């Protein structure tokens, strides 16, 4: 003998976003100002991406964060940075809050103006 039907439930299915591919500044770049960071959002372009999480650290394993931002577009211009070497990475977040893996880690150096 069968019982009554349960009430209907809804749920969302989401695929994990593709990790962004870093474009600029190329790893190892030296600059006298804070560079604009940019990346390729992956294929398919902007597919269900709500925003990107960007992190800049002075430690290669991101044990300390110098800048952290959630932004809608595939580029970020950080506030001025002091002289030093920095590491950066990005990940995509879709509309359901599902995060991609982190991108590769690249570095750049802010140097004194000659």
C-alpha cells in the first residue's frame, strides 16, 4: 500500500565555474605603480559568473592578504601598493555562490621610481 505524496521540493543544480586564466601583468613584471590586474574569465565567457574574488598577498601561500576584493568584471586596479613583491590570484563565483578553483598564482614587483 502506498502513502500520500510528499510536498514538492525545489533545488538548484550548478556546475563549478572554470578557473580564470591570468593575463596581466605577466608573472615577474616590475612596475613603479600598482598594476591593473586582468584575466580571461574562461570558456564559456562569463557563463553564470556573478563576480570574481581577487587576492593580493606579500606571501606566496597567501598567509597574509594585502588586498582582497569581490568585483563583477575581469580586471582590478588595486589601491597603491608599497615597494615590494606581491602575489595574486583570482577565482570565479557563480550566481549560486559556487566558487571555481583558484587561478594559477602570479607575482609582480613594485619598485622605487628611478
